[in-house]
C-alpha cells in the first residue's frame, strides 16, 4: 500500500505573531516554524496502516524554501521519503490555490490513500481535504477517528457532535483525521539519524505544471482587505465584597449580556 501524507509547517502556536503590513498575512519570518500538530496524527495513522498492511509512506509538503521542519519531522517519525514543493510564486496561496498546487504534485505520484490532518493551526479552515478530493476526483472521508482498510475498501468512524458515523468508500481516497485517532510517536535517535539519508525530492511550480497565475497572491480567490492590531486588554473591574458581591457580579454579567 502506498500512502501519501500531506504536512504543513506553521508558525509556532505559542509565539506572539504579527501581520506583515504589506500583505496583511502572518509574518512567518518573525516566529519559529514547526510541523502542524494535526499532521502528526495523520503521519502516525499512515505509519500504523503500513505496519499492518505493508507498503510505504511518502510525505508531501508545500512552503517557502526554509520550511523544511515539517517533512523532516515526518521522516524522523518513520516516513520513507518526502516531496517538497517550494516556489516564490506560491507565496500567499489561499486554500483553493493550495489545493490546486497539491493536486498537481499528487498527479506525479502513485498512491492508494491520501491522509491529512483535519485542519492547520494557522488558518483552521478544514477546507483543503475537501478541495483536494474534488480536484482529484476521489472520495472524501473527513474527521476520521478510526480508519480500517480491507482489500480495496476503506471504512472510517467520522467524528460528529453526537458520536460518530461509519463511512465507507473504495480506494483510492482522501482522508482527514482528528486528534482522537491515535497517539503520535516520538522520533527515536535511530529515526532521527536515519531521516538524514532518506530521499527528498524538491520541486518547483513549473516542474509539476502549475500555472503561476492560478496560485499565490494573484491566483487566490480570497484576500484580506483590512486588519488592525487588537487593542490592549482593558483593566478588569474589581469588586470588594461587603455582603453585596453576588448582586454586583450578577449585574455585571447582565450588563455584558452573559445572563
């Protein structure tokens, strides 16, 4: 079985972030980058499926030239090889443009299954899995908390507000997973050393047939028109309880329309 896992490098979620005043996008150069947390669950699920059914795991990542921590982490965890799409023309791509670029890369690979995290921590749109499945003409199985494969069929438990749905499809397919699906492994020292010798194929936009006019700032359908810095947090209201604290608390909550 050949599985492709899509991974993304995102700004450190714990760091203070700022917007680039020219593009109104996150200034990624101002903070450290790391692998999107949800993608680690996708990598782990792919590794477990290959351990059970045999095959190989290829990770695909897209980003600026220095955004290599994501696919390196996947290789250290146990993925077999990586494909890295990097090109200045891709900068500023929204979800639609990103799905187009990734679909072009996948068009150069052989696979039985494509796995993604359900969302990226920098945008939290959860759009790319669905858009990618549509572009590839494949079944989409989203928000999977359990994945089972039997022959040429795949079955998942799809997480819902009321429990889960059981969804089945034929392979190949696109699956997005949630954090409840597994516990990602830590890279071992042996895995870290082995990752240095694993193949990484670096591609540019032209190399996979991407039209620069369809990606990046020019090709994106969504744009940020305006943004302002959030105002500093105002000083809180202190209530001295002299027997009427409960009343004052309720009045305060009522004034804010919490009750």
